[in-house]
C-alpha cells in the first residue's frame, strides 16, 4: 500500500514538472515570436514604413496582449505621427502591464509628454510624478514635472467647478422663468379684471338705456345722427346770403333816415332873416 502511494506521488510530481516545463517552453516560444514581430516592426518604423510597422506591432500585441515592448513602441510611433489619442492609450497599456520600475518610468514619462501636447497640464504633472516615483534620478522627468506644475497654475478651473457654475446658472434661469411666469399671470389677472370692469360698465349703460322710454332712446339715437348728418349751409357763388341781405337793407334804411332828418331840419329852420338894409 505504501509503495502504491509513493508511485502515485512520484507520478504526480513528474507530471507536474513535465507540464511546467511544457508551459515554460510554450511561453518561451511565444515570447520569441512576439519579440521577432516587435523587432521587425522596429525596423519598419525606423525606415518610416509606419503602416507596415503598425501592423507588425498589432500582430505582436495580439499574440501577447501583456507585451510592454509592443504597446510602448506602438504608442511611441503614434506619438511621432501626432496621433496623441492612440499614443496615450498604448502607453497607458504599457504602464499597466509593466512589471519593473524602469518600464513603468518610461511609460509614465511618455504619458506626461502626451498630456502636455494636449494642454492637460494638471494630468501631465501627475503622470510625471508617477514616473519620478519609479525613477527619482531622471533629470528630464524632473524638469518636465516642473514645467507641468507651472503650466497647471494657469490652467482652467477643474470640471467640477464648471459643473457648479452650470448648476448655478440653471438655477438662476429657473428662478427667472418662475418670476416671468408669475408676472405674466398677474398681468393676465389684471387684464381679466379690466375686461370684466368694462363689461360691467357696458352692462350698466345698457340697463340705463332700458330704463328710458322708447321715444327718448330713439330721440337720443336719432338726435345724434341728425346732428352728424345735417349738412352745413353753403353759400353759392354770386349770391348774397340772407344775413348779408338783411345787413344791407338795414344800412340803406339808416342812410335814408339820415337824409330825411337833414331835410326836416332845414324846413324847420326856414329862410335866413336879413338884418341890414339894401342900398
């Protein structure tokens, strides 16, 4: 029984070692194939064959997604072409999969440079800080970190502050809208009251007219119409108006009276009496 157990243990250990060796062998082959693809891609990138180099880098990453060299070098190629979005993504992958501090330092350093190109100074400063944590002796990273911090001082406020401003703006707009609605409602009420007052006044006038006799109402109505419709007398050309004729007759009578008065005065006076003798 003991011998059987020993044989089983030996077989298990042997199988485990064999499987481990097989795994290591497969991993070694995978690493070699990946490195070969990365090497070919590096040569193509050096000769400015970017499209071919990109394809080889992608093949290497497809074989081994955790390949730091493949993602880092592909990100660097994107950076040189000005494709900062893809460059940032690939360097973030490299920083995530990096297993030693040197690899992490290089990835974070490149992330900082990309963010500076996009004018994201605060984020760039944080990336350079992470790079220095993995390699405090790198003077270039330290210099870039100082530049990023200085740039961040003149950067726009954080998005959170902008959100608060937007909320305050929306709140103010809502309050203004409520005030506007309230004023419109008050104006509408005043208009309704005004219309109601006019209707009441109109109704009162109608009631007053109803209290009058029909003849008076008809008289009031017709009197106004007659006053409006009655034409003014117009003087025809070449004819005297009645008033002018009357004035002319009165003037003639006055003149005749004056003449008559003079005649009567002479008759009453008589001939002049002669006081001296004729010689």
